[in-house]
C-alpha cells in the first residue's frame, strides 16, 4: 500500500457513485492528484469540499498508477471569500480550471503551490487581487517551462524602451529592435514588467500577453486543449474595473 499526506488546495469535485466523490487537488509535494472521498456527499464532509478549500489530505492506493482514495481534514475554507463578489468567484474558477488543465499529474511544483495559496488567500480583496493574479500567471508560465524574459531586448540587448514581447521567444523587444516586425509583436505593458500603474485596463492588457503564451505555447504543448472560459470572464471583469 502506498500512502502519503500533504497540504493541498482543492481544484475540482465530481460525483462518484451514490455517496462518494472524486476530488482533484494541487498539493505541495505531490502536485495534481485525484482520488475518491468515500461519503463525500454527506452533510459532514460535503461543505468542506468546495473549490479553493485548503485541506490536509492522505492518499492511499495499492499501486501509484491507481486512482486511490483520499481522507481529508479541512484546514481553511475560502467559500465565503470566493462569494464576496463576482471578481473573487470568477478568479477562483479561473485558477482552479487552469491548474486542473495544465498541471502534470503527481509532479511537485512547490513554488507555484506557494504562489497559488497566497493568491487564494487574497480572494475578496479586489484592490490587490488582479495584480496578484497577473503575477500568478507569470509564475505558472515560468514553473511549467514557458517563462517570459523581460529584462533586455532580444534583438539589441538594450534595457530601455522595451514595449513589445516576441510571440515566439517570450523575450522583450525594444521599439528599435522590432523595426518592421512591430505589428507582429505582443504588447509589453509596464505593469507586466513590474512598472507603471496597475489599473484594470493595464492588467487586462498584460493578461492578454500572458494568455497568448498559455494558449499558444503551454496548452499546445499538452495537445488539443483550449483556454478555460472562466479565464476570459475573469479578464473581462478586471478590465471593467477601470471603466
């Protein structure tokens, strides 16, 4: 019997039989994992199995490749924070959907886990959450091998006037370096580089650039996968914050 215990954030829950559920979690040392929670539809357990909940989970199976079963202990509920406003609920849905879609199974990503827990703890704080979400997407790309390099121009090596991102390499490009290729570049809003005002409009523009790399690089590397609709709803809400 294989057994491990870890802290985890709950990503998804789906019915399994009459009284059980299958949950998918993102845990600190074991990455994205799934398992059956027996009695998961009961009044005692079901309220704790909400997306975003922080749990202590123990996974057991005869073989590592088996689905296995979970026993869960609630550590922190984020349901109230998620229901605080539309932005929080949409943000939680986007985070959980993306992690469920892109994380390799049973592969640890401790830096991304820490960033995810910190982001989820900010739910309900609409003043800081959109910028924190942008930084989370940057971490997601970096941790899964598609990080952006915004330090110097990919063409000239310059460190100033960086206003584009190459859609192929993910590197910054200056106005001079882009030349006749400027119309094929992605925008590099100052907020994406850690500068300028973090308005809703600027963050939404930056998310357009990170979203391009999630969709055209990360998701394509995983086969025929498409961006979760929850993310588009989130970006729209962030943009409307400044309208």
